C-alpha cells in the first residue's frame, strides 16, 4: 500500500439502508447511574406515543420532547432508537452521530452501540479515524462478533491501514466463513488489499 487514505464510496441510499439495519438492534437500556424522574408525566407519555406514530421532522420533535419531559427509564432506550430511525430517514447524519455518541456515553459496555456509531461515522460521515476508534472498542467488547471485525476492516482500509484491514477481515472470516456473503465491496477490498493494491 502507498500509505494514502482510500475513502470508501459514500452512497446515501446505501447509508440509509445501513443505518436502518444497524438501528434494528435491541434498544439500549438506561444505565443505573443516570438519575431519572420517579414517574412519567402525562406530557411525556403523549410525546412518546407521537414519537412512535409520526414520521420525519414531527417524529424527531416528539421523540426529543418525550426524552426531555421525563419518559420512564424503561422506555428511554426504545424512544432513542425510534429517534435514530427518524434521523436516518431524514439523512441527518451529524445529529444521528451525536445521538449514537450519547448512547455509548450512557452505555459504554454495549458493543452494538459502539458498532452502530462506528459504521455511521464511516459510511455516512466519511470519518474513518473516529470510526476506527469506535469499531476497535466494539471489537474489544465483542471479540467473537464477525460483523464487528468486518466493519473494523472496512474502516481500517478507508483510513489507509491496508495491512490491518486484511487482518481484521480475515479475523471476521475465521469467526464466520460466510461473513463476506452478500458483501461484494468488502470481498473486493480484501482481494485488492491482499494484492497490495488501492481500493477502490
């Protein structure tokens, strides 16, 4: 490799699909150290209902209002997840990344939260350095998860670290020999990196 940074192609439709797939994972739990109101207010409950029913801008506003008004702790994770889906639909990637950063601050031991953050940073915001950090943390927390290793490999390649990218993708394949099925770009990246060629 020549040491230059090779950016992955950013395709808004692909990023939307990626975001939706990532955000379909189980919602984050509210951590015990964050103080929560004892009871939900009626206004918070109403905004949570609107968050679930409304779309796009109205849905974002309702979700944010539900959280601000003190929705119950057991509903905060699902409301945050719905908010993230609204932001994906609106392609508001910076706001989505900030929400996902907050998720990892709230639950730093959640590998899926770190993975979602890393992949959004990589594919939607084209920030491979920050994506690498997030995906390395996800890999540390979930060492047997092939999809985390694959995402890390893609981020490393985008950051110009081809040899490490190959190692991460090969680690994903050891964990799951089918890890590259349905992922032609990742397969092409691995083959190019093995030949010490830039990709794309």
